């Protein structure tokens, strides 16, 4: 199991992505050998390899944007795979045409390209059939033993057993009562005094402590014996965080937050983040002018009122500021007071519905970023009236104000648009994960995933 950016990634999933890239790369090179011969290929192997590498990168990026590397849900319909792969590669061909126009020296001959294209499509279908068979059979999954059978154990079990790409499988539970969630009928071990023997018999390499109440129930000596035998011991909340990319807010104790690693914002990171915010905002405002100018005109023509909508939001350290957005609702939308946004909101204008779907209404917030009130990446800023309410009902909600709010964030790319207290709680789980593990690399990942979200219009309302 790889730990990248404080999150576990199954080795087999990483090998699947790398293997698919290698498959594309080698296919193109083998076609070169087939058509030009080994003697000529040896002379031109470096430029040919560069050409193959460009195609590989473009095709894999397109596969990513079409959610073909999201293995959490397996669609077994071959027609759906093929359709989405064809769409991804179609976009890839358009991108390659643009690259070839500006860089003719990397062009692949028509005969070699289309022969490679046909072979790649067939090979990827077979590769994915093989890998999905591995996921369905749970091959190469790491067996784990969960100590506990209550709600925390159930939350962890759902993440392991309900997602075939988790990379784990539950070998057994340890406890006195039946597990709340045990879809694959893992055995229940009532005797915790033989943990070492159980781990050896079940080939367990990791034990997860998921007790709802640890007082007098922790088999400390047996866990120590397992530790000395090389078995990994994980605290349940920490394991859940690493597997899901979020923190179980309702089950976290203050001590866990205080003593856990993270929640550090070094001076160098703050400076680099500010430079990134400035460059991204300036670039974004300039590049978006061909879109924002017509949008501003259409807003003005459709309904009376200002083009921009300034609304009070809560920012870093609880300080309020005015967020700037394109107006997407009628001017009198909140004459009866603030309310959550809703699906098919009748207050939204026709132009407003379009700019919300395409996220154009968010672009003016880059001015807030330039002024230092927001960051490009961070928790979404909420309105004071909702903050006061949510702080009283959701534990640790105020912690999200420890950093600058953002135009986009970890919660925005991981969780669909929400407009309720339950949604606020779920998004806080992602926000706290980001605040705890924030880094420049995570910011870059979030920006990349935001582009994907905007292109496919996910999570907007």
C-alpha cells in the first residue's frame, strides 16, 4: 500500500495505471518496428520513443478526464467502457492534432498512428477486463483484522468491502457482538488473547483498532506482541482518514486532533501559496475575458439589477469579507431572508442557470484572491448566518476558518454540491482533511481535478 499525500493508494491500482501507459507506449513502438524494420528502428528509436510518449501521456490524461481511472465503481457493461474509451481517445486525437500543428517534428505517420490506435483500443479493453476480474475476485488485496464491531468498525468496513478498489479485505473481526456491517461474512473472533496466532493463520499484515469505547477493552499486550512480529497497527480514525481522504468528524476526539501529525502551515508554504494564488488569478482573469464579457452583457440584458453580486462571507480567523460573483438570481431573490440553494431553484435566471452550470459565476472571485481575502484552494466560504448555525450543531466546524477560504477545494472536488446541514457535515470531513494535510502538491491536485469537474459540469447547482 503506497502512502502518497497522506492517503493510501493500493499498489495494484498504481500498477494498473502505469501498466496501461506502458501498454500504449510499447504498442506504438512495436508498430514502428513492424513497419520500418528493426535496423531503422534502432537508428530512430529515441525520436520514435518521444512520439510514443506524447501519445501515451495525452491518451492517459483523456482517460482520466473521462473517469476511466475511477475504479471505486465497476461498470461491467463492455459497451459503456468501449464508448467512453472511444470518446476519450477522440478528444485525445484532437489534442494531438493541435500538438502536431505546432510541433510537426513529433508527427507520427498516418499508417503507423492508425494501426497503433486500433491495436491500443483492443489491448486496453482486454487489459481492463483482466484487471476488473482481479478487482471482482479481490485478488492481491491485503487482509486486515478489525478489533471492534460497533459503528466505527462499520464505517471502516463500508470503505473496505463496499469499494472493490480499496486494496484491502477484512479477514476477521474481533469482538463480543456481531459486526454492524459484514457483507462478506468475515469470521468473528471472540478471543483476543491469540491475536498473533490469528494473524499468522489469516496472513494478516495490518490490525485496525476500531473500538467505540476503549476503556478496559484494549488487548494491549497482544497488540504489542503483534507489533513485534511485524504486523502494522493502525488507529481506526487515522486508517479511515488515509483510505478515504476525509476525517470522521463525529467520532474524532479533541486529543486525536491535538496529537496527530499535520495542521502545519510553514512560512515557506504560505509564501509559495500566495505566489500561486496571484499568478493563477491574474492568468484566470485575463484568459476568461472572452467568456466573462459576454456573460456580463447577458446578465444585464436579461434582468434588472447589478452585474455582480457581493455577499458577506466568513473568511480566515472568522473575519468577514464581501465575496464577488456574477449575479445568477433575480435581484429580489432573498427578500424573505437567506435560504440554502436548491435543485432547480426558481430564483435563478436563465442566464444564471447557465453560468452556474459552467461555473462562470465563480470567476469574479479571483478579485477576492488578488486582494488576499481568499485563496485559490481552500474551504468554500460560507455566509455568517449559516456559520453561526452550523458551528452550534457540527463539532469542529469553526476549524475550517483556520485557513483562507478558496474558490475551489478538496471538498468541492470530492463531494457533490450540497445545501443542507448533513451536506455541511460531510464537506467538513474533507475540509479538515485538507487543513490537516495541506501542501502545495495537494493544491496542484485540487486545481487539476477542478478543471475536470468544470469540463464535465459535476456538482454545480
